[in-house]
């Protein structure tokens, strides 16, 4: 009877093929699912920077040397003199 119990507990014979551990497979699937979810939420939210526009179809409207978002002036009230 002990021989039957021992043979049932033995590991299956190696087939020569390597497979990733189940924990690694689960981690990769979870990582891909989280990336897909984050990408979907980001696509739905759209651009978040002020003045940011889509460049699709607007290739000819870009102005060379634009004003960089209102930074075209000098240092705005900063003077070189001391008190």
C-alpha cells in the first residue's frame, strides 16, 4: 500500500519543454491589463495641458517661432538695479 501512495506523489516525467511559471504568466497578464486600462482612461481624458491641440490634420497650421505660451516678453518687471 505504501508503494501505491509513493507512486501517486511522484512528479510527472519531464517532457523536455520549458514553460514559464504560472506566477510570471499571471504577472504579465496583469501588467498588460493595467496598461490597457491606463491607456483607455488617458485616451478618454484627452490632452490635459492648457492649449494642447491634436496635430492630426493641422500639419500646415503650425507657426514657426511661436510665442511659447505667452513667454514672448522680457523678464516682466525684473530690473537690474538694487535697493
